[in-house]
């Protein structure tokens, strides 16, 4: 199979890909064409069907696996596939694992890390809450381990939510060792729970898009509601501890303009917001640099890959001499 990361200017493509999006558009001259995003586990590519009225070429839907023939060109610095032939692929003619981006961290390792972190929480109420959410709810556990952490910005792949959560929890654990005033059990519990709402905010793969609940409510409030529900089911759960944990969830984006209903008022909430931002930003940079490496951009000239709007800065990989 020719993976999308191996596309290059002038390449001839004849293989099966997953349709991520499909929509009709018009050229400046008023001629209709189709905008299509194709995906495999290595990435996505912008594709065009310039002759949508050709027999059968438009007979496909989003999330179909399609066999395409076409040529790769470079447009505005990115690969673009011009599709000449297309048909829905027959089931059994492709392996679905080739079309979903997957975390590089082994699932078994993440399972072990999650279990270890939960066991490390000694507060009986927080420990019970974590076990109810992550260990006793088998349906949630399965979704959590397979889910992405975002639609596209960072950790947008199978296992991305677990990878991001464990990284944030690890950073928070480090914070607690360095700053003794932090309530370690509260902070680690909040870190493990901070993005549980994303299991409902985002749909499962291969769609990996915002659900109606995600659009209307968002993962922060969804997660807060779940934490409140579980804490309320545990006999004797201290109301103040429940409020503090809920506050950490509500404030974990740090600023109101970033979607947090509250700004951090506790040291643990502040530490969680920093850890979440560090992991998200560094992963965003890593993914951007890796994508530039694949496209050859980081090896051209002085190695600068251009402005990244998510980081709000021009970017370059650190030199090998550093």
C-alpha cells in the first residue's frame, strides 16, 4: 500500500483510502467539482474530483473505503491528489488498521501505567472514585483507551486520549514532588479525570468528530457532571473535596477565553492547567515537526518550517549540534 506520508509531487496513486470528508464546490468559472479528504493511518490528503459527473465517480459517502486512481501534485506547499477514477472498495480488500492513526505508545504499557497511578492514590474517596470511573465501568474503559484526545490539534489518534491523560498525570506527579504544598492525591485524580468528557464530546473512530453533545456542552462540563455524579454515589464523600475536584476539572483550560468556566483558584487547579497546556503544546509542536520532516520541509534551507497558527510562532527543529 502507498501510504499518504509517502506521497510526492508527480506520484501515481492507485490504492484504497478512507473518505474523511466530501463536499461539492464550484471553481471560479462556476464548474462543479468535489472536495474530498482521504485518510490512512499516516495522515490525510486533500483530493479533488474535477469531473464529478463521470459515471460512478461520485457514488460514495463519508467513511466509505474507496479505491482511487489519480496523480499527486503540490498546491500551496502541500500534496493534493487529483482523482481520475474512484469506486467503493469491496469489504475484505483492505485492512481497517491501515486507515486509523494509532498512538506509538503500546496499549499494554498505558493500561499498566493507568492502573499504577490509580493504585498510588491513597485517599479512600478519590481512590474509590477512580476505580468506579476507570475500572468498574468496562464500556467507558474500552472507549477511553481507544479514543483520541482531539479532532486534529494534538493526540488526534487511536489511544491519544489515554496517552495525553497519562502524560498530564505524570507531569502532575512530578509537580507534587517538587511542590509539597500540592495535595498530591487530589492533583493526580484531577489529572486522570480532566478529559474524561472527551469520550462523549468526540465520536469514535473512524469519524472522530464532534458529537451534538460535544458541540452543545463540551468535554469540560460533561466531565464535571460525571465527577459530580460518581462522588455523589460514594457514601461519605466529603462535599468540600468533591467541590475542589470539580473545580480542577472546570478550570483545567486555565483561562475563560480558552473554554474554562472558572479560572484556577486552587494550587492544584493551576498545576493541572499548566500540565495540560505543556503536554498539548509540546505534542502539537512534535506533530508539526514530524509532518514537516515527512514533507521534506525541515531539511530545506535553514530548516525553518514556517508559521504555525496553533503555536503562534515560526518553527524550526533543534539542530543536531545542540
